[in-house]
């Protein structure tokens, strides 16, 4: 299991982050100090990113990630709790049709949903990351005030909150009803926003040739290559003539992408989550786009 995040504590207090099963410490995570990173005044911040082996755990277990600030009076805080259910050999794995339930399970509360999509619950950090991503999308696609814009995998509306002010209509689509519930609250002040609950297979609910820009941020990393291609093909289906598509993923050919790939190979295959991060190559996405353009020219909507 990949465990990542950051913690802060008053300067001079020794930080520690542990993964616990019951009262037993499974692993103490290595911390990397982050000088200059946002933190409360007088506090030091450290990040952690490690793969925790799960092969010796029972098939069902509750895991807690706990941060401690040691020195003086020791204080502890639970950063996260998750129930691990490992598949036994021969067990039937969750079908793709149940993919929405995977994200519903990590989005029952607003704070959980925010952390699941952005790795933080800090309002200012969430707002800034949404603005930064929205600026990237707007710059790369040339969004105009008259455009209809579609986000595939909108999560809690982090990016849409910024982009909705720059276009005529913004559509947020997501496979998780819980994510859409949080997005609805976050975007309630925008009259030009609508939301679509996806089925995990295609963009049913979005009409042919109805949008000018379709974008997908931080989603392809959770999809198999066949679903990446299907969503690209669907994006081309819903675009008007002259429409633009923007997608991203972790580049396998980069040092960071290779690190993530090799970390995942060390995971217990039976404990690997359905939404584990997966990499792509630039050639893969370029080839998919070429194929989708061919489908559009041929009028093949399958």
C-alpha cells in the first residue's frame, strides 16, 4: 500500500508517522523535511511517501496512519483510517461496473473526498491547486467566454470552481455520486454549472457535438489503458467541430513515473487497490488520440 502525505509540528518537536494495525506498529515511515513549504508560523513541515508491505496481514484489517510530535508532552493525531480487505486466491475481484463504489467509499465526508482527490484538506491549498490546474487547462485549450466546457472526473469541483467563471457553461462529470454531492455544494453559487453521474464506461448523458473543450485531470492514472482510450473516444464524440481535448497522466519515462511504477510492482497483487496509480507513455496517449481522430473522421461512434 502506498502511503503519502505531509505533517507539521512546532519547531523543536520530533515528528514521527506510524502505520498501525490495532496497537501494533506495522511500519514507521521515513520523513523528509520540507523547508519553505507552507506551514503554520513556528512549525516545521515534513513529507512522507512509502510503500507499506501487507503480505503478513490478515485478509481483513483496519489500518491507521498516526502522526506524533514527540518532545515535552507528546501529542498524536490520526491522519487516516482504512479497512483493508485482501482478496484470497480464487476470490472474485470487484467488477469495473463497481468502480464508482470504490470512489464513493473514500468520499463519504467532504474532508475525505478532498484528501482523496488532492492529497490535502487545507482550504487554501485546495483553492490554489484548483486555480493552478484551471490556468493550465485554459492556457492549453484556449477556453473562450462562449465555450461549453466538460470535465471528465470532476471530483469535488476543485478545478471547476475556477473554470466556471471563464466559460459560458461548465459540465462536471464523475463516476462517484458522493463526489458529485460535494461538488454540488462547492459550485452552488455558479448558475452555469451542471453535473452528470457517469456509469464508469462512457460519457452517456453528454450529447454528441455539444461541448467545445473536454479535459481530464488526474484520472487516467487510475484507469486501465482500454478505459483511457474509451474516454478519449467519448471525448471526441461530444466535441463540436474545432473542439479541444486535454488529458494528463504520470509519464512512465520520467524518473518520478518510473519510481511510482517500481513501487507498485512491490505491492502484494492481491492487496493492490482498484484505483492504484498507473503510468502512461507519451506515445500511448498520442497513439490513442490519432485513433480517436480516425474514428471521428469515419463517423464510427462505437
